[in-house]
């Protein structure tokens, strides 16, 4: 999947405002962070340059046909680039919302403790652990922590994998997890051309077709245990759930609005209320991305 430009993201935000009333509240923050990301790469042109992996298109198709991931979850990012990008995003958030200044300071101190300068590269699991620590040791709310985690990490990964992703053919892949980096999806869409369900990786942006009536997390196909709901009269976002593994994910039906390929991250940010409803119904995000704080769920949180 081709990486979206800043201009295309702004167009997606404009579209999202027409579909989701809640996006108006988050527009300033989202636009400012996307601008900060753009500025970061303009000033750091060598940050996470794309790499060639030496695979042929046919070789990749055969791996997918054989049910083998490309294992890009093992890819490491440059620690300095990650820390500097995250710092730029946090600085922007404080400019938009000065009330976050204390949390930003705590985050900076925690980053220095958890990611020492001597570590030139950092893996995905280390960064996941870092954000778990950030949530526990700082006053940063869970949705903002997840937002920063996804924007910074997916940005770096997608640039690193740009050559690979541009011409990637996932037509042979039918599993529920990402064929490139093994991550479980948080969202997907209904393809305009044929109405197929297509999942998208939150980390590398890869898309792949998946059976319409099947859970991507536990492979359950029992229609009595699978369901979906919409909320707030927003038909464009459907929350799919599985009663077997108690997981959920979101599917966006944008066929009425689509003129070109949609950027689903914008639509994810516009429908966080749907994540809250799903979790209040007892379902957990199959992706592992936590967008809802314990306080919102009425759970005591000692952080």
C-alpha cells in the first residue's frame, strides 16, 4: 500500500468531518500532529530510509501461499529517530493543549530511563513495553499514549518498508493477522469494487482480503457467535465482535464517499466512541491497541 501524503491526509480529515461529528473536536490535534510528522521528515531526510530486502514478487506470493509471514515485526527502528519523532509529536500536542505540559515532562524523563542513548536500534517489543511503562508512570491518558505509539511507530515502519509495500501482492493471504509484520488488525474497510472485507495493519499499513464472516483473531466462523453493531447513526463504522474470543475490530464502509483509497487511521481517530461502546459490552480490541482508559470504563486505576 502506498504511503499517504500530508495533503491526502488533510483531504481525509475534511471528509471525516462530514461523516463523524466527533472529529471536529479532534481535528486541530490530528492536523497539528500530522504537520509535525511532515516537518520532522523534512528536517531529518535520512531518518529511517527505505531498505531493499531482495525478495521477488513471485517469491513473496509463494510465501503467502504457504502461509508464511515476512516477519517484518523483527525489524528494528533507529532509537534516535524514534525518540526525536516522539518528542516532536509531544511538543506539538502541548502547543495544542497546554494542559498536557506536565505529562509531556514525565514522558520525556521516562523515555530517557527506558531508552538509553547507547542503544542504536530498538525493536517493536521493546517499544511496546516502553508505552506500557509510560502509561503506568506518567499522567498521560491511554488514548493519547496509544495515539503517540501508533503514529510514531507506524510512521517509521512504513518508511523503512516503503520499497517492499509499494508493489506488495497479498491476494494469496487469507489469515487474520498481517502477512508482512504479523500484527493483528484494529480496523479495515469494505472494498468499493466488490464489497469484500479488507483488513489493514495498524503498523505497516498492509491490506489483505479476509473472509467476511470469520473472526480474524480466533478464526471462528459460527454466525451465531459473530455480530456487528453501528452507533450514533454513523453507518460508515461497523464494530464487528466475536463472542468466542470476546474480541472486536472495526470495519469502515466508505463506498458512498470514496473517490480514492481511504486513510483509515483518520476514521479510527474519529470513532473512538465506538471503541468505548465495544469495551463496555465486554469486548477487547483483538489488535491489542488500547484506546479506552479504565476510568472511562468505570474501573479503578492506580496509575
